C-alpha cells in the first residue's frame, strides 16, 4: 500500500509490476498514515485535512469507493489505530477544540460515531500506538509530550514530556512491557 503527497493511494502485490487497485486518485489531501487491519481485509488512510477513509481490500473494481469516510479532526488526522476487529478506531491529530485523540465506532452512523474525545496535546497529537493486552493508547504530541490513555475507563492515566520537539514515532514491544519514542530532534 502506497500513499503520496498528492493524496493518491495504490495497492501493489509483491510479484506484479502493475498496481492492483487505486483506492484514491491524485488531487486529494496528502496522505499522513496508512494501515491494514489485523485481518488484512481492510485498509485505512488518514489525511492532512482531518479525514479517515476505510476500504475493503478485496475489491474487484479498479477505483473502489471507501465504505467509510469521515472527518475525525478539524485540521489534520496524523495517525490512527484499528482496535478490536476494526469496528473501533482511535485517531490522533489536531482539532480546533484540542480534542486531539479520539475513539470512533465504525458500526454507528457517521454523525454519532464519536465514542470519546480526549482533550490533550497542545498543538496536536502526531503519533498513536495501541497496546491491546493492557487496553491502552499511547500518543505523542507536537510539543514532545506522551499521554497514556485507558480506553476502558476513557481517561488519561499519565502525561509526561519525553522530548523537546515533536514526537514522530512510537513503537511497542510485543510483550507490552516497554515502548520507545522517537522525535524530530
């Protein structure tokens, strides 16, 4: 799966030189993040205008439409994570009201699918990592802060400054004992 500054999203197969599917043509907002869900049957694409779009992967048409697309953040959606079997999605980004980390239910109509919005990360959240064993979300912000959320209780557990500049990467070890952060510095 490839995404570009021009907004195009294309899927390739390892053994074929031509694209299998063009999910999104050029001319859209820049792609900020893309993931497959754990089952590999859906892919999501976040963009610089605050939208998240989700497609079924096994499409037979060359230019399929997303089955879900909604604006998650008013300025940008920088990252997201599929939670459970992709019916629950967490997003990070930047919104005018500082609700920069959100939980969404994809099985509910788009006007009512916001489950919870966390007010955090002045100037926006840049990255997001889901820890399924502990049911935690870890987010990094533009000012170097890390926030850890309990998604069951829908509350912030910890906030601390890890870096002097924007957090650009988060990684979680498979046993969920540690996580690592990387920054713009």
